C-alpha cells in the first residue's frame, strides 16, 4: 500500500515534533534561535528588502536622474546627475547604516509584539548593547505618525493628556526639578512644565496622539496637530468636555460639537470621552510605571508606538516590510536635537540648554 507524498510529509513532521519534545530546554532554545534565522533567510532577506524599497530619487535635490556608483556592504550606491551627491538604496530608511543586520527581523518582531519591552531587555535577548536597541527603536518610531494617517468615523472624542516635562537621560542638569516636577505641584496640570498630548479618537479604531505644547493648551495647537483634514465636517460629531480651547477649535473648523461638564463625565449617555480615558490609563501605565518616565524629547515616539499597537489589532501589518518603506526616518533621527530645540522654542516657555549632552 503506497502512502501519498502529502501524508508522508505530515507523518515526518509529527515525528520531528515528537523528537523536539524530548530535547532539553537549552537545546530547544538553540533550535528556536536557529529556526528564527532560517525564517529570516527564507522570507525576509535583508538586502532583497532594500532593493524592493530602494530610493528612486536623490535625498538632496529629489532628482530621479542618477548613475550606479558601486556597492558598499551589499547595498547599491548611486550618484545624482543633478547635484553630484552620493546616496544608497537604503538612504533615509530606519535601517540605513545599521550593524547586526541579521538581527533586524527579530528586533522588529519584538518591538511590535505588544509587550513594550525595555531597551535593556531587548538588547539582552538579541545579545547587543542597549544603546543599539535604543537607536533602533527611535529610528523606527520616528516615522509612524505619517504612516498611520486615517480618517475618523462617526463620533470623535477629544481630550488632552498631561505629562510632566522630563529631560531623562540628559547629562549636566542643574537641578533635579528639570526632570519634570514643578515646585509645590504633585500633578502636571496646566503648569509651565505640563506637556500636553492631544488625544483624538473615534469609536471604531482611528486614533491620533500628538504632543502639542508644554504649558496651557491653545486652540491653534489643536488645529496644528490634530490634522482636521482627517475630519469629515458633514458626518463627524466632535465631543469633549467644556475645554475652551477645544470649543474654539471646533468653531474654527465648523464641526458639530457636543460638550458636557467634566464633573458629569457624559451627556445623554452618548457624548463622553470614555474611549480616551480607557486608553489614557494604559498610556499612563506605559509611560510612568512600566518605562519609569520618558524624556519629553522622545515622548511623541512613544505615543506613536502605543498608537501603532492599537491600530494593528484591527489592521494586520508586515512590520518588517514597513521598516524599509519610510525614506525619512534616518534623517529625522539625525535631526532629533534640532527638532526638540524648535519645539521648546516655539511651543513652551522653557529655555533650551545646549551646554549639556542628550542621547
């Protein structure tokens, strides 16, 4: 009696599983690492992905006219015919010039597995330095705001979340108060060191979390960060408490706005911000408890991280593919200190200090 190839294959797999079950824990861990590397080779060849998502224009002048100019570390380089600058297929991507390329697939899986692992824990598993995983994390998270733009549907909830201004990680601080606590204040409130994150969510799955200002929130801050182009004035209804800046914003764009007194928590059992409040509790737990506070400089990146993990519950995404698509992530990482300085200058009363080092 002959056995079909498919049945024979399934039997051999079962035999293999039975043999794996007899292995020691240490051997199983080694086998797991081997299998991960093999999956990486089969499905996600690093250099192949770079070719798939290669730049088609010069990052300096946006010209599409170029000539090939050699290969460096397996990545094709180009010379722009217009400005003469050199660039590679990976220039601007979060993977530009990274080491340990064979660990990138595993890192991306760990970043978006929903566990919010610390840089040190991730580094320990990958057997790299924690500074490496810190850089990788923020190179990826830098570009998430642009990638996740979605239109709002139905009722839109809006509220501001408060975080204490923090310069965690910055060396040479003149006083401990610079780490986020205003003298005499237990909570951020509307003080000069209160960082406002504007939360805008519908009751389906669209969500935006934008670091808007340090200090008292203004209507222009909401308009600047909340991207009213994602709002349909004819079908969406905005609901919030009677925050004067939100009321002013709603009048400015002409959207129907239903308000309620904060002490009542809702009106007509429909108009409330319970969706935001539920997520705000988890964000607070992530930022202040799990991560033990984060630098204001990187707060937007952590908002992007939370937002991404909320959206992928409804929209499956190939994270590894996505990490190659953003052609501005590396540039934003390089300019992170300039972006931070401009934010403090334009949207706070805090004086930027350039005589200290910040990672």
